[in-house]
C-alpha cells in the first residue's frame, strides 16, 4: 500500500507542479484577479475537507482510552477550537507565532512523511525546516503584503513588527529559506528512490506560487491542491486500500457533513465580522484564525493517535 501511495503522490506532485506553472501563466497573461472570496470558497470546499474525518479518528482514539461516548470527543475538539480563538483575541502576537511554528512542522511532516521510513528527532526537525518554506516564502517575496495580513489578524505589537523588519533587512529570511532548501535536499538524498523527486516538485511549486501570487492566493493554492489533497489520498487508502474508487466515494460522503457545518460557521462569522470590518478583511480573519482554531485540535488528534497506536 505504501508503494502505491508513493506513486500516486508522485504523480499528484508532478501534476500540481504543472498546474502552478500553467495557472501562473494564465493569471499573469490575462491579468486575472482572484478575490479573497474565491480563496475562502476553495478552502471550505477542498481545504477543510481533509480534516472532516477527524470524528472517525476520534472514535479510534476513544477506543484506545476505553471510552465509547463520542460526545466526549466532540466537546473536547470544539472546546479546543474555541480556546484557540479566545487566546488569539487575548494574545494575538503570541498565538500567531505559535501557529506559524506548529503549521511549519505540520505542513512539512504531512507533505513528506510517506517517503520517510524512520520517525527520528532529526527527521522531525527537518520536517519543520521543510514546512517553514510555506511561511518564509510569502514573507520573502511579498513582505509588505504579509505584514498587512498580520495586522488584519489583530497583531498590533510594535516590537513584533520591529523584529520582522530586522529579519527582512538583515537577510535572515534568505537564511531560513536556504535552511529549508537544505532540509529538502537532505530528505531527498536520504535512502534515495526515484519517487522522492516529489520533494522537489513540491519545493519548486511552492516557490513559483509565492513568487507570482499574493500570500493569500499562494497559501490557498498550496493548502487546497497540495496539502489537503495529499492528506485526503492517505485517508482514502485508510478507508479502502483495495478499491480506490469506493474509498473516494465513502470519503466524500463522510467528509461532507462536517465540511458543510464548518462552512456554515464561517459564513456566520463573516456576517458578524462584517459589522466592523470590510468583506476582504473579514474573510482573512476567518481563513487564518479559523484555520488555526481547527489546526490545533487536528494536530493534537493526530499526535495522540500516533503515540497510542504504536
């Protein structure tokens, strides 16, 4: 099964690489504008769905702790998400920094771990460095736009922006990108096999979309069409490793309810925020703070399952 996943992910990465180049050409050639609303819809339809089977994983986790009441999982999951939102409102700078660090590790790990045989501490550090490209690339190519997004996310700490300016002017961003590049090279060369070219297809795709597109659009393309689809592929194989078509059908059916519920809460949140902010600003808050609130319980669930199912 692992060989099949590697093959599918290799093909997916190659297609995504071509897609990024084609999309860059089309948008630049015809001077097209992709609005934040389109980004939000894409994230809700494609991006969020890869975490919509967490309730099924929750049942597995409850069994490991000899519990059978699914309400315990739902309450814990929802309370964790709400806690993250409250913490973000109270401590936005701290919450943003923690989110960026955790997101770097999460993206790096989930995008490449199917190619890695051992889960060593070194590999986990390399996952973090590899995933940090998602955070560093938009800051390097579009620093001012990234700062505007941070400010829209309620971060108003002047020392934070002073540190960001120092990082930008002293070429620390370039150093971070070089380290991320080296981590990709190391992961590529370690126990080399042809399918590890997936790592470089992903790397160049991320660089291309961040070079040509705004931070929000680049993140949307990555999150929806690389990260989420790749994670969904692994879920499809978990559901039915022998019949991919059946696995996809079951995945869609099981993911649909929570995807719709998430979309409903996002629409309500935007409606409430629009009383004080314009539409684009409201969407940015919902996308990033909302994703942070869902990412933390999602990662915690993955961590506890991985730790207890060994």
